[in-house]
C-alpha cells in the first residue's frame, strides 16, 4: 500500500517527502482554504515537490464546468489528478476527460457501488471516505474492503485510495483491506512513526553509550 499525504500545506509536504515515504498528495477545497493562497499556485508548488499523483478538486456542479476545470488543472503539471465528486454530472465529466487522458480521482465515495460506477466511467482512482462513515455509525473500512474485492473479481485497474483517515488504526486496517493507497493527514503520519518504546530505547542506548570509555558521537 502506498502512502499519500492528505494536505495542501507545502511545509507539511516538504517534511513528509523528506522522509522518503510519500508517493502522492491529495487536497480538497477545505484543505486548500486553510492555506490562504490562490488555488492554482498551491497546486503548482505541490506538483514541484511531489513527483507522484497530486489530486486537486474541481468545484463546478455541472459536467461542462468540471471538464473545463479538469483541463485547466491538468495544464498546471503532468502529475495533476482531478478530483471529481460522485454525482451523475461527475460521472459524465470523468468519462469525457478520461478519454482525453486526464486522470481523475472520484471523491466523496460512500458505497462500493458508487466506486464501481466511477471505475466504469474511467476513474484512475476512487476515494472511499472512511472516517466520515465511522462518524455516523457505519464501518467505513467495509467500503474499502468491498471495493477492493469487487475491483479484483472484475479485473478493474482503478486504484482504491482509503480517504478520510483519522488515526493510525485506519491506516493499518486499510493496508489489511488491500487498499492500494491510504491518504493520511500529516498528524497521522507523525503518529505512525512514533512509539514510546522507540523513544525509551534511544534514551537508554545513548545513556549506555556515554559510559563507553572514549565514546563520542559523530560531529562532537
Ligand atoms: C481526501 O481525498 C479527502 O478529501 C479527505 O481525506 C477527507 O477527509 P475528512 O473527512 O477528514 O475531511
């Protein structure tokens, strides 16, 4: 399973990319609104930092508008993926732009059948929203698991992005469910790398190293 970063913050993206674990980025209008900068310049800067897919969302509600936005976004950089919501107009737009070679990530997916339709329309990625389903008492990860199974049974190449990830256990469950990608907020990524036993282990090793006669640390 690949890890994408779910943020529009260039600072977070630069840091996470330097860890060598980030294969792509997803944004949405809410995340972009936190940056206080024009949308296209944010997308352009992210695409310069990340070589993998960078999802940027269209906000039109009609297919013609979504197609126009998709064309404009795809001119920003070759790795832009256009996020389009799963509506009838969204499906029309996905099928039109995918024939032009523009990759799409169909978003706001809450059922495997929505994911199947998106894939049949030509989506490169589908994004089931795990956390938002959990929030209303459903088991969000079931949608990821069922979608992965359906795509496998029917030889569908569309990739499943587990989205709306709220904590590390979501990432663990997404990996076990066979998601191709989990898109994680930077806070979750930081939580994934931490473990109190790792911290304690480093402390103990350093304390013991200081007892080694003549021991020094690189750069000291
Ligand atoms: C990413 O593709 C989604 O837009 C994002 O994960 C949604 O997360 P949220 O439900 O925490 O807003």
